[in-house]
């Protein structure tokens, strides 16, 4: 399972470049955000369901200069999850969601060649 932290400095490599190989979800979250803490284990379960077909980069917006990325991607609330493929945003949602709704969101936006 590929879950890792990213930041402003490594975002280009960790997300944009990596999404050329497989889709990458980016979880824009904050420690003080209760819905962010609720969705974190759900995202972990979804990645386990997908057996490595999708990566998950976690971006804590309150750490360092990470808020610049939230501004760049016009993130208005937390958590916001953005799905990248081939270096481009292909979908997003905000707020906590169920495991099934997140799986549906991913499969609606990218072809996982039978990974689900």
C-alpha cells in the first residue's frame, strides 16, 4: 500500500510525476480538522481495496509552506481530496465520505483495469 506524506518541496515528484505511473489521491488535511481525522482510516481501507492501483499522498496544510499548495489548487475546506492522473487533476471532493462513495469516485474518474 502506498501512503506517504508530501509537502510543497516534493509535491512535483510525489504527486505530479508519480501520477504518470498510476493515479494519486492527495488528501489536503489539518490536524485540528475532525472530518480529516474521520476520513483518514477510510482512505487507508480504500487503498487496501485497490491493491496498489492508486497512491495516496497526505498533505498537512498547516505544516511549513504547504498552504501555498492548498491555495494553488483552490482548496476551500478540509478535508479536500484531489485525484491526479498524468500530472493533471481529474476529480475532487470535500468532506468525509464512506468507503463505497470514495471507491465510486475513483472508478468514475480513472480506469483501473480491473483493480476494483
